[in-house]
C-alpha cells in the first residue's frame, strides 16, 4: 500500500479530519516553504536520531523555524549523545525515506521501538502540518486530533520544550 494511503486510512479509522495539500517533491524545509505559504497552522520539521550505541531511536517533532541543540536534547531525553539515524535505520524503524520523515511514520513501527518527542510549542496552535509519509503532499490536522493519533499509537510519546 502507498505510504500516504496508509496514513489516510489510519486517520479515517480514528475519525480524524484532515486536509491534503499536494505539491512537488520537497527534500528540506527550505524547499517546502514556498508551498506552505497558504497553508495555515504550525509547519513542522521531523528529525530521526539514535543513541550512541544505536539501540534506541527517537523521532523529534518541532516547529520548522526552531533550531535544535542536539546536546541539550540528549540531556532532556536522558539519551546522552545522539546522532542522526541513517537512511537504513529510518527505513527499518519507520519505513520512510529521507525527505518524507513524519510523525505518521510510527504507523510503520510495528514493534513500537521509536520514542517520539514533541515540542510542546507546536501543540499550542490550532492546526499542525506534516507530510503523510511522502514528500509530495502536506496534510493539516487539528492539534487535538494529532494528540489523539499519538495517544493511540502505542509508541512512547513525550512533550518537551525545545
């Protein structure tokens, strides 16, 4: 099944309304800015990390315009030294490709191994925007419904200040 179709099915199964905004493929936040300008809500960047031993994986979701201090994140999560997860690990744990990282990737995390850290500031807006596991669209959902999605995921989810 296509990655985006799987996301839509899960959201529909949870009675979560969403809006789809299709656009050309984008690999970075900078590439996406031009297509986001007419989409209301918080636009996010999603970063995939592993701990130093490569045993624990983290998905960090934050506002697209915030900078992240990886050392500080390592302390806040108790993970110690963090580094970006490889493309191979991203595919293995979230079933995603670079440029399409999204919190909806946890749908593919059958063993619920990835720990999800959400910047609490993104939850203050009415709407949040993410790729639906492909980089040719952006979907908008309410913050309330995003929390609902996370709560049912089975993954460890924590809200932190970034």
